[in-house]
């Protein structure tokens, strides 16, 4: 295929490629739902960790909702059908689009499930909007930014424009560099989209009373001191007894901060299911030597899980 045939857009040719690829991508999406969910949940927690706000236990650990497994058929099919790009570029941009789409889903999960976001009345419509955008918009937008034909060729400047703009050479140079980045830098465009959507998370965290935000900052500080978090299933992690004791002490301090945050929410006429859920699993992860005390912790964890379920269902 020569350069001219690649750069000439044909809707018929594009659709003929996109439809079967979309069907194949849809089948692949159904077969890889668990893997997509696992990667997206990992990404959600990794982003929390990078920001310095550990989120070891969230609803998404055990409930794979329909929007957790990223719906990637649009972005993958459209990108692979972009015949004006060479195959290595199509594959690279499709992979990047998939990761970006998972990132969009991770943002929706964080807004809905993060223990650091106060559960105000704004969150429900906000989460719904993000979920719908994942289905209806983000896949196409990522393709437009990463591989669509209007970005296939770099912008060309009039040869005489340099002479006309000689007096504004520095400004013209800066504009040319920025235009070149935006035309050639598909990764930059996708990255800027992701950053713009990701800002929803800190903006959501700013909602609600200041006392609730301060209490959540204290939770994050306490959780950073917890050396490890066992799997949510409650299975024991083989560690030395002394290390387990240190871990339990740090966990108890974190639970104290969680209790303060829950009380603060109640005083502000709010209730956070994610906080109750996090409390339940932290209590369940305690490993005292006294079997009776351990059983008591199991009962407390069960009560907290019930409270999380009731709060989430409101």
C-alpha cells in the first residue's frame, strides 16, 4: 500500500473493516471480562497509591459490576480499522486506547467507591454520567484523538509564512511546536484527555464538609503505616508473628481514624458505604492469638459489612 492510498479516506473501506473487527472485539470482550475487571481494579488501586491514598479494600474487589470490565470494542475496532496507519501503529494505538479506556473506568470506580470521597448527593449522577460516557463516548473520542484520519498528515505551513511572521519569530516557533505536538503526538492528546477526566476524582473529593475531608486525610496517613493488606477473602498471609503484631497495631490505629470519619459523616448527615466496607475488611484482617477475640473480630466485620450494604443501597 503506497502513501497516497493510506492517506486518502474512504468511508466504505473503513466501515467494511470496522464492522467485522467490532464483532470480533465484542466476542473478545465477553471472553476476557474477568481479566479486564482485574486489570481495571488494579489500576484503580494503583492510582490511589500513586496519589498517596491507599485503598486496599473496595467494593470492586468482590463485585464485578457491568461497567468494571472496560467495554473496549469501539476503541479497538476503530483503531485497527484505521487503514491509513501501518499495522504496528494500529496495534500500538489500540493497546494505548485500551489502557486509557481502563483508566476512564477506574475513574468512575474511584468516584463511586473511594473511601476518600464523601458520599454526597452529587456523586450518583456524576458516576452515572461517567459510566454512560464509557459506553457511548470515550471509545470513539479516544480513537478520534489517537488514530482518526484528520490527524494522519502533519500540518503544513506556507513556505512564505516564516518571512511574513519574521517579526514574531519566537511566538510563531512556539505555536509551530505546539501544533506539531498536537498533530503528531497522538499519545499527548490521549494523555490530556485522561488527565482532564481524572480531575473529576480530586474535584469530587472536595465535595462535602471540610471536617469529612480532614478525617479522610488522617485515614490515608494511618493506612500508609500498615505494612501489608491480606487478600479480601480473609486468607492468612504467612508472615512472622512479630511482623503480624506490628501490622495489627498499625491497623488498629487506622480503624480508630475510620471510626472518627464515620462519626464525622454522621454529624454532617452523610453516610459512607466505602468507609464501612474498608472498616469491615481491616477488622477481618486482624490476627490476635486469642481465638475468642479473633471470633469477635469476625462478628464485628460482619456487622460492618451489613452497614456497608445498607448504606450503599440508599
